[in-house]
C-alpha cells in the first residue's frame, strides 16, 4: 500500500515522501512560504520507476495544497509537465507566475 506524507527534515527542508510498504519509493522536494508551495524536484527510486509513483507524488502534493488553501509555484520539470498536460486537474492551484 502506498502513502504520501509531508516530512520536515533535520535541516528544515521539506518533502512529500511516497512510501510503499513502509519503504521510501520517491520524494518531491518542496518549499513552503505562507500560502505558496514551490515544487522543486521530484525523484523516484530506481527500483520503483515505471509504476506511476511520480504522478502519485504530484497528486499527493495537490491534495495537500487544496486542503490548505494554497497555490503552487513550479520549478520541477516533471511537475511542470504534469500541470501542463492536465490543466483541468491543476488550474485551480497553479500559480503560473512562479
């Protein structure tokens, strides 16, 4: 079973981390300032690639942003591609100015 959780590390960086059966499968590095979340980088561990986990990270981040009344600035190429490819899913949260 997969789950996506927002974690804050010792160095204060934050990431949405996807776990499958309690093992880290991938992560999306983000920064949060007020009501703006910036998606910086998404990466899936080699063993888990090709299974749609990067999409699950984007969806988990989007769910979090919506539930907290936030907007998303996108620096991550993968997240940018998903937002561009599926504007109907992400138009409500995408801050295209960032």
